[in-house]
């Protein structure tokens, strides 16, 4: 009987521990689910972080590329401004030279006009001198005819 009593006590003890064991198994299973869910969430978060880091890297590269484009465009702008200033200087020089040439042309026309006037006066004087010379020649012939 004591053996039966010991066996029954042992069975009762096992039965009493079994619900505790089942409860612990349920809690452990729940903890495992929670841990697995947290691990999955962490994996998703890590993936999201990696995606955001990749996107940030792409944005940084794009920003760097745009900065280089800006620098290149600023250099082009400076070169264009330099060329424009050179062309402006050349244009101003050309305008000055053109005005000087126009002034010289105007002066040449005035000189041509003055030369024509002087030539006309000289032509008139030459014609008058020819007339006088002709008259003197004819007087000379008359006088020479009177002496001989």
C-alpha cells in the first residue's frame, strides 16, 4: 500500500507539475513567437535602413553630380563673359577706327574740293596768262614788223 500510496503521490505530483509544465511551454512558445516577430521586424527595419542608406547614397551622388554641373556651367559662364567682353572691346575699337576712317574720308573730300577749287583758279589764271601771252606775242610781232 505504501507503494501504491507513493505511486499515487508521484502521479499526483506529476499531474500537478504537468499544468505548470504546459503553462511554461505555452509561455515559451509565446516568447518564441514574440522573438521571431521581433526578429522579423528587425530584419524589415534593417532592410528599410539599408534601402534608405542606398537612397541617401544615390541622392548624395546626384547632388555631387549636380554640383559638378553647376561648377562647369559657372566656368562656361565666365568664359562666355570673357569672350563677350573681348568682343565688346573689339567692337568699341572697330567703331573708333571706323569713325577715324570716316573723319579721314571727310577730310580727304574737303581736300579734294580745295584742290579742285585751286586747280580751277590756276586753270583760269593759265587761260588768262595764255590770253595775255597771245596778246603780247601779237604786239611783239607788230612791233617787230614796225622795226624791220
